C-alpha cells in the first residue's frame, strides 16, 4: 500500500476522533439568493440521461446477482472449495461450423462478467470499445488488484496488444495501439477456428484448438460453440486450457495452479465502484477536507462528464440545475466545465466558497492523479464571488499528490495502490433500473 493511501487512512482515523459537522447544507440566506439566481437564469438545461438498453430479462438476473453478493458476504466465514470445471456432460460438436473471430471477443459491450476460483472473485468489464478501429479496453478487477487489457481484432485474428495497471476508466486504447511495436502482442485467437488448428501466441507459447463443444453449461448459463484451447508454455510442466464461447468470449480458464469459472454473466449492465470524494467539514472553528466515499458508475463508452455529474450530485456539491458539460485532462491539468449557475450553487451552502472549490479540486485531482484543476463555465474561467480568481482559472490541490521524483522511486507500488483505491468494492447495476 502506498504512502498516500496510508496517510489517507490515518487522516480518516484522526478525523473520527475530532469534533466535526458536515458543511454541505444550504443556509437560509443563500437559499433565497439561489432561488433569485435560478429565476434570473433563462438558460434551459436538460439533464444528460443514462443510455438505456432494453432487456427486461437482465433486470431480474442483475437483482439476483446483487442479492447473491450480500448473501456471500454474510456467509464469508464458511469454508470455500476450489472451483471445478466439469465438461464431461458438454455436448461435443459433430459438425465443423464456420466460426468467426468477431463472435469470440473477450467480452461484449456492456457485459459484466464474474469469475471465481472458489476463494477469490474476478470481475471483468469492457470500459471502452471502438468497433470502427476494432479496439477494446477491458478491466479485470481482482479482490486485491486490477489489470487493464487492450485488444485489437480483425476477421482472422484476436490480439491482446498490452496489459497494464492503468486507470481502467481512462481511455488509452488509441494511444496504446499507436505506440505498440508488437513486442507485447499475444495472439489469443487465430483462424480457422477449427479443431486441430495451431498457432504461436508469443515466443515459447503455442496454442491449439483441441475441442469444440456444441453446447455447455456453467453456473452463469448455457453457452454454444465453445472452443477449448490448449495453451502450452515451455516454462510450465502442464498446459493451460481456455474456453471461449460464441457471443460471450472467455468463460473459463484452467491453469496448473487454479481454475477460474464464469459464475455470473450479465449483459446490458454497468459497473459501480466507490471513489474518494472530499467534503469540507468544520473542525474547531476552521474548515478541513474530509474524504468520504461516493458511488462512481461507469457504462461502456461513457464520458467523464456523465460519470462525474452523477458523482457530484450524489455528494451534493452540485444540484439538479447544474450540468457537467465536459471533463478532460492533459499531462498536468484536469479541466471541468459547468453550465451557468455553478457559482451561485457553490455559494449556497453553509461552508465557504473556498471550501467547496477545494473539495471539488481535490476530488478530481486525486482521481486523475493531477495536481491542477481548471474550473470553467461555458468554456470561460469560472469567476468566484468570494475568493480571488486564480491565474488562468487553475486551482492547485490543497493536499498535493506525491511529487514526480517520489513517484519515480516507487512507481510500481504507487500505481497499484492508487488504482486499488479507485476500483475496490466493484459491483454491477442493470442499466434498465430506475435511478
């Protein structure tokens, strides 16, 4: 765990022992002022709605999944057994169908998958998919770690370009694909998808399609045209077997050490995690920033404007009258643009304008790992009422992130810890459910 995370935990523990009170409350004076401001604002605003995907059957499955998750938590003390894949009852295909790589991508858009090895859980979700460029960014979230995989495909092959510990919600597909020199490529699938076909995944690793099942059943459902791929690594004493199902992608993996089986398959869903959101609190007559956790929802190909509008409304930093019009970033700065009226809202709480701005800046800066945040309204720098306008409209984090020198000294540990903070407590939510 990084120094920053440890400091955060210590900070939270310290705050719990101090006298404090939440400050995100409307004062009577500012309620009146805000109402006047809203009446004067003739700009019409329409809240960005979630993309709705119609599939009534999935609503029931998703509700069951959340209930099962609670049940698992209650029974966590019961001994767990290793996962086992029994394909003896699967129906071996008697035909040689014409199968296409496009139907065997690792996941489909909006598809939330849960794997188990009997003790641990792995959750998989495509955070970005570009069908025109044939690119996919896939998040794999384990109990205590996360990985992001980048895929490219054509009519004949499926290639994993790279795997990293990047922030799974930041779109890196084009950058990774553009910078790839082929040294990290792994040829996951190669045509023809027929029993007996062999290829080299990468140096020292060969693959062969050793079986085709017409149909097979797992705890997550029944699948068709399942490819069994035997992966032989010259450094391993035993091969690995992977199972890919048509329309579902990877559904099981048997390694010499463990077996991962798909036990939850929910199309048309989005993922939910909790991220730290800072709120100003009053302590001994002064304001400090207190970290709390708020749901962060993500659906394939969403924008940060949609995601953070929901986050900031849940945290009650903005209300329903304010739109988050864009959230972007570069190497140094996070940029957030609001609809008109944001200044009145920020000044409508008991806490100071400076405190609310600091909370907004700290929240965005930590999520994107940047020390600077520029706040604008319709593209122009936001002019605060009570504090001085900063140079170029850029605010600096009240609690700066680790400087670059320290990051270079402990880059791997820091990266893993920061992403663990973003992706822990991952859940799913059916996109057809009401907000």
